[in-house]
C-alpha cells in the first residue's frame, strides 16, 4: 500500500523576529544589583544597587595586574575584602587568582612590592 505525500504549498513567510534586551542581575545578601561592563576599562564591572536604602549607587570592581579593587565603603574605609569582589569571583567574572587590594595592603603595610 502506498501513501500520497501532502500537497506542498508555496513558500511561507518567516515568523517575525523578536528583538529585545537582556539584563544581567546579581543578588548578594538579598540585595539585587544590575551588572554591566565598564565602557572605559577592559577588566571592570559596574554594579548598580537596585534596592533601598542606597538605590542607584554604582560600585566599580576593577582588575589590574592581578589586583582587584572595589569602590564600595567596605573596601575603602574598612580595608576589607568586599562582598562584590567575592561574588564576581564566584561567578568567574573576575579571575580567581586575582588578589584583592585589601589583602595586598595587609601583607605589605609599608607599600612594598611582592
């Protein structure tokens, strides 16, 4: 027994192409941040805080010569390794072998090299 192939119609128009935007977000300790690449530095990330009380604050995490630093108050005022650096390392956006600036400063208080 043979079957007949279905009738072939002319070329069908392609479905419409959908264009949209995407956004990379990160949640640290219940606070949402929007991530974006820095337009001026190659190895830098901008994290914009999306929740109150400091909504709209932008922090910059920068890697240069295997030293990573952040502009948040924890890094600047307290000299601590901040949560932003740790989160970006966990995501693989910052090299794991990069040394946080706070750790380097603690190891070399006089500002020596190595």
